[in-house]
C-alpha cells in the first residue's frame, strides 16, 4: 500500500485574487507568472501596520509561510511623458 503525501497549500493574494501553491518560497517572477501579471509591472508586498509596502523584484525570494501575503502589481511609471509625444 502506498502512502499518499498530503500537500499543504499556501494561499497568497495578488491584486485581490487568491492563489494557492505548495511552495514555501517564491520569486517575484514566479508570483507574477502565477498571477498573470505583465512582466514589466512592479510587484509590491503589502506590509502590516504602518510599515511601507515593499517592492519585490523578479529575483527577490519571498517566504509565503506565516500570515497570508498580499501583493499588488503596478504598471511601469510614465512620469514626465507628455500627451503629444
């Protein structure tokens, strides 16, 4: 008889949508890929309390264990561009 290994799913949110993974750690790129976020968007981790939200680069690794993580994606900045360029 084979023993089935029960995999604990870890939940996280990106832009309010829930995702699940069996990974305890994911890179910013893996999170964006899982959530279908455009590659040129910046990912941020919402911090608790008064702490500033933390930017997550594609290469950064985030621990998903512990409290449920909430991320949001921001399109690339277009500061300084005029309407008629």
